[in-house]
């Protein structure tokens, strides 16, 4: 739902409506569908915020306090064992997800707590291994969630009795729009926490450190300062937010504003709203850019007509220019175009890089696992092996995902550049006047102009400056890269692995039996890792394919639009040649007015885009 | 250390020392010989901020170790008995130096002077405390510290596999109190690293897990300590934990420390707060508010600061609840209640039965372990003879065999089919205490005449199980050891006039 209070957003909505009216009037059906798609996208953005941290630091309490509801289980002796997604809904609803079905199955909200703490099945048969859910979804009527915010409470990372599934949190980081890292005020950040923080920051730069339980620990200010020091030394520059969930609950109960401020939650809510706004802004920037490009095409058509009417002598030259432009546009659409070649080549490179990466990473895990099996005593030592294997594979896959994103970035940037340059050359050739968004760029500043053109075409992709301003990032987002991300890896073979390794009680330490057991364990581990590799490879290849398809579709669409533009311009030219003298005077007048109006509208669009991008939204490339 | 076991150990060590003359291992063996007569060394280990120093202070009854919000203990510190209070610094490769210290506000503070933590092997604090007459307590820096080097000092001192101490063959401590606030991967890997070697220093027999800072579980919930009890029970049942420590006990060190140092004026202040209703409620809402300047507070700011520092917010809330609820009427009663709830007494009991009463055995285990390690590290002429000697010591001391079986049962090397059987076996072997009643799983106040029948019944059971044709190797081994244990128990329990005879009498009339 759009944020009614944001004037810029309303301006973008209004712009889209106006632009849609114009393109409908001009019967450009292709532009109509593009703008409609943009408007639909704007209506339902989501901003996923992950709440992560070590076991027992107050993550679930934080989410509950933020929403003033008990959606997450918080007892110390039961741990959150599956991720919980909380989004807006007009009424309280709960559902479970598991890997097989894409949709959530509804459940009774009162049973949610049992599901969340029960955790997915474990072969070693701890008392709590009975649930079937891989994730739980909750819809709640809360103002904070209204603009598309999705809060994700995750199982604690770093050990404890449920470490295996907590490791999947790492992989969910890759698709998060913002991260709240939770540590409590009882002690300073430990080495393990800092490691996790660093990894989180690499995968998602919009990060904040929440320091919880400040009501309980008198020395919380010292801890905050010590933590700030640790962060600085680690090269991390995130803000620290001191919070207290009990204070907030109490404050809301008795209606004490001073207490609400003391609880620290207003600052957290501000961070979240900011994250949502930024996500929405980039979506809005993309929409505005699309509107701008559409309007520009209309402007160029009218300008051609106007030119033809005002200056009939230049007709032949104009015809020549537009014919040339049409030829270039056909070239752009053709398979021999440079951007397509680049796409093919770079996707090929990406494929090999991705394949090699997954092979190497999993080979390392295999080697380490064999090493451990060989050196640790069978029995006790192996019970620890299972969570270690889950952790290692999940870490490897998380790093692999980062590689995919980086590669997607590279591919998109290169292709966009190629396309942008070609598109710009096309426009210059047709001498339509200003290209891109910056009206003041003059023809001879070719370098800057090309840059502006690239930026323009990137924007036309619907990509704004988001999360580092890199183009590829949003492509991967849009392409829906989800390598089983938020849901933990629940392969059936994992249960077998757990059963074998968990069988730490065995008959005797005789050498022969030890050898046999070791062989069995090695088989189980190898089987598990094979399965992981097969799945991961398939997912990676799917990801590469999706990036390929997405880029191709988007850019081919643009090329088609440009082509359609050139065709229409040629038609306009041919039409106006045949007009008679008197009619053309009136026509000229009408056209001038139209042109002025459309140009004004286009300028409005351009200004909006500049405004949306001019805000500091993440780090520049 | 006295007794036949001690004699055999001394002989063994003397022979080994002679055999390894001229090698670096000789020094290890000599040191081990000297240690036989030293008090039991109990190390307190755990992650950073687990509450080790606070617990140490609570055990000793005085605030010797420094505690602080930030990371504090940086050097391994020994607390041992001495006729006067003194502190010594032992720099690496240099003779020990005496250190000045003074006591401020009840807290002892050591002056390191120009010495740096990195240069010190350890600090030794001598205190004329009765509690240290049979124990040496070793406070260690936390593991998992961001300063990896600091944590490394603990792992090195404890003799983890691969460190210098392990190479020397002798971990510093005979037993370990391992503190954790909740089980973390770092804890498990830390404890596991001492299990790597076969002759490791830390086993389920000489390690007790402590769920520390129990008053903070749930961050300020009124039933924090009950909750901590449940969490500890969970950990006790977990197979990984069982293979590492004998049991897990919840302890709130700060509460125990506060109880020990409770003064009349503290009680008066707490009473005043308890009676102040609305103002009192508002004050305990958060730590900040408790020490905020409030106009109509019944207790002045300075006193509130002291209360918070000594009791913690949880302790203050608990005390107020106890006073309001009429459960305590004076400072003595409050101190007793707090002490009871802190779990310190249960811990002291475990320390007594598990460590102190087993002192000789633990020392013997450590000594034998050292010899075995040395034998494995280097072969010299006479190694075989020494190995045979080790074997004979083991065979000759049933208590050591019991310890080994106990260790194997816990770590899964030996598995008995039925968990019930396992529990009975562990109890008989003395996991909960070496005293007869603990072994037979009878209550502490069970009358004398119940002991013998129980012992006979146990003996018969294990005879049957050992002789059963379907018994596997593990059961037979366990049965063999347990039969001997039961026979020992029988020998220790005097026959009473009403005891059941071993064979039913036949009435021939």
C-alpha cells in the first residue's frame, strides 16, 4: 500500500497516471503495458528485514515488543527453531511453509508458538523434534507493517542445542533488505558475534546493532561504548540502538511517553521505516524513469512532426536520419547486436565461474569432513560432526550466493553499458535533442553523455540506486534468486546422516568395528554432501539462467520500443509530407502546444527521478 | 596422599622418573610426584563473562577476584591457602615477585605494577581461608574473548591437545568447574579439545558444569531461577553434555556473594523500598531508574547504588518480593533465602562429593594419565616394564577401574542396552558420590539396616546380568566391575541382626 504521507511518492503516482493517459492517447500499446507493470510493482513492494544474532539475546522479544504482540516464543528454555515471517494483514492469520509447497498452509494462530519452538525434525531424537514446518508466516494488522515491511525472526546462530538449523539463517541474509543484529547488554561482543556481524555486513550493507536488555544491566552504557570500539576496529560502521523490550511493553500498557522513549524502540522503528522508504524510493525511481523514457518517446514523435511542419525543407535530411535510426534500432534488436553478444559471453563466463565456485567450496567441505572423521574418536566426537556439517555447508552456500550476486552485477553492468551506448548513438543520430535525463549535456561531451545514457538505460530497467547503487543487485532481486534461501535445507538424506552420526552409543572400541563404523559414517557424509551439491548446482544454474532471461527480456523489450519509436517517427514524417499548406499551419500550432505540454511533463518526470536519486541512498559505486 | 594406592603410585613415578632420566619428560614426572601431596587443584573455566570470578568470590566468601562489566580476568590466577594474605606474580622465565595489594570497599585489588599480563605465567594469591585448605582454586581468563591471545592463555594452561602444557604432559588442574550461561558451540569445542587425547585431563568424572548467572536467565523474569533449573535439567539430559561433564547445576554467583555480604543497613534499605509501594515499583522498573535521582525515594541514591552493585536488579527484585511476601523477617533470614536460591549450597555439595572426597583418586588419575602420556610420547628402555606397572596399579586399585568405567559409560565407549541399567551402573560407580547411600541410590537419611539388603540385591542383579548368555561384551565388562563394587559395599556395611541371610534357610522340622 502506498505511503499516503510521502509527497514524493504521491507525485510519482500522479506522474504515472498522467503518463499512462498520454501513451494511451498516443496508442502506444507497448508503452502502456510497461507503465502499467510499473504501477503494479509500485503498489506492492516488500522490504524484508532480518533479525539475527546469537542464541538467547532477545531477538524474539524484540520483534514482539516492536509489534506489541506475542507472535514469537521467548522462553529461555525453548528456542526459536524456525524462521518466522511477519507481514501486514487486515486480520491475524498464521500459516506454515515447507519446501514443497510455495504457498503457506493456514494454521490456528494459537498453535504458532508450539510450531516455532518445536523445530524441524532431527534424527537424534531430541524431545522437541516433531514439527513439520520449515517456516512460519504470520499476518498482523499493524501500522508499522503497512508499507510492505516484513520482519523475519530467525533461530539463534552459534551453537546451543539447535545449531544445525540455525545455520540456515546465514543464507537468508543474502536476500534481506536490512538486518537488525541483536546482542545484549550483559557483555561485550564476542569473537563469534563479531564474525557473524562481519559476514552479515558483507551480504547486506544496511545493518544496525540492537543492544537489548538495557533495563536489566546497569552497565549497558559501558558495554555500548566497548562494542562501538570493537565495531570500529573491525571496520564496521553501523549504528548501535540500545533497547528494552519489557520497558516498551510496560510503557504501552500504562501509556507513559517518557518510558516509550527510554525503551529505545522509537529509534528502531525509525530505522525500519527508513529501510522501507529507501526500498520504496528505488522502486519509485525506477517507475519515474520508465515514465520519463515513455514520455520522451512521445516527445520525439511530436518533435519530428513539429520539425516537419515548421521546416519542410529539411525533410529529406530528416528522413535520412530517421531511416538510419530505424536501421540502428533493427540492429539493436538483432542477434548480432553488441549487447546481445556481450550478454552471451558474460553469461558464459558467469556460468563457469559459478560452477567452479560450488565445486571448490563443497570439495573443501568434503575434505574437512573426512579429516574430522579420521581424526576424532568415534562416538562422542561424531555427535558434534552433524551440526558442523550443516554449518559448513550453509556457510559455503551463503558465500556462493554472494558470488552469484557479484557476477550478476558484473554482467548487468556490462550489458547495460553496451545497450546504453548503442541506444544513445541511435538518438544522437536521430538528433532528437537532449538524451537521457540531463538536458544540459551537449553533443560533444560524448563520454559524459554516454555515461548518462547508460545510467538512463539502467534506470529504465527499473533499477534504482539500491544497496550500493549497483545495477546487478536489483536484477538478482527481481529475477527472484532464492536458492532455498529462507527455508533451511531439509533434505531427506540429512535425517540419515543425523541417525548415523548421532548413534554415538556403540558396542565397543575394538579396532575392526571402529573401522566399519567409520566407513559407514563416511558413506553417510558423502551421501549428504553429494545431495547438497546436486541441489546447489541445480539452483545455481537456475539462477544464472534466470539472470540471462531477465536481462534479455528487459533489454529486448527496450530495443523493441526504440524500434517502434523509429517506425512511428518515419510514419509521421511521411504523413506530414503529404499535408497541404493551410492545414499545416493549424497543425503546427496544435503540435507546438502539445509539444510544450509533453515536454513539461517529461521535465517533471526527469526532475522526480533526479530528486529520488539525489537522496543519499546507500553507497555510490 | 596415603594408602596402598599412594605407595604404588609413588613407586611408579620414581621408577618412571629414573627411566626417563635425561629427557625433558623427567621434569614432568618429578613435578607430578610433588603434586601428589598438594591440595586438589580445581580450575574455574568458561567463556568470557560467564561469572567465574564472581563464583570464586562466592565460594570463598570474600571478594578477592576482580569483577567488572567489561572483560576482566586476563591472567590465570591461583588462590591457595597461606598463613597470611600475599600475592605473587610468576613471570615467564623469571623468579616470582611479590605484589602489593589492598582492599577497597571489601574488594581486593592487585597492583601489577610495571608487569604486563602477557609476560606472566600466572598470579598466585595466598589467603588464610579455611576453605582453601584442601583445594586450590584457579581462576582463568574467559575463552571466546575477542582478544584471542587472552583466551589462548586458558587453553594453554588447561592443557588442550596441541598446546605446550599437553606436550609437557600435565594439565594444570585436577578437576574443572565449567561455567556457561547457555550452551554454546565454543563451550562444546573448548571442552572437547580436552577430550581429544586419550589421557586427557578433563573427563565427565572430574568436570562439573555450572549454568552460571542463573538469576539473569530470561533477563529479569521473576522466576528466573526456576527457569534456570529447567534449562540445567535439559542440559543434563543432552548426550553431548553428558559426555563432557558429570552434571550441570544452576548457580547465581552474585546472589550468593550478596547473601554472604548482607549487612543490616542493606536489609533496612530493602525493607524501606518494599514498603514504599508505588515509588518502589517505579524504581525497580529498570536498572537506570533504580539509580535515578528521585525526590521522594525512601532510600537515598548512594545506598541504592550500593544495593544495585551488590545484588543486581534481579537480586533486588527477589529481595523485595521476599520481604513483601512476608517470607523473611530479618537480615539473617534474607541472607539464608538468597543463599539457598542461589544454588551455591548445591554446588558446594557437589564439589565436596565429586572433588574433595575423591581427591586421592583424582590425583591418582592425573598422575597415571601423565605417565601414560609420557609413555606414548617417547619410548625408552624399560617402557614395557613401566606399562606393565601402570596396568598393575590400575588393576590393584578398584576405585580407578570404577572411574574408567564411569568415564567410558558417559562418553559412549561402553553402551549398556537399557538406560535404566546405565543409571544404576553410574550410581553404583559413584557418580553422585562415593558414600554407600549415594551409590545405592538411597536417600541420605536411610537407616543402616536398609543398606545391606540393597547391596546384596544389587550384587545379585549384576551377577545375573554378567552370567546371562545373551550378555554382550560391554555388559560383561560392566558386570565384572560392578560385582566387585557391590562386594566392596557389602564389606563396608556391617551385618545387622535382622538382615536377610544370603541363602534361604530350610526349615527341617
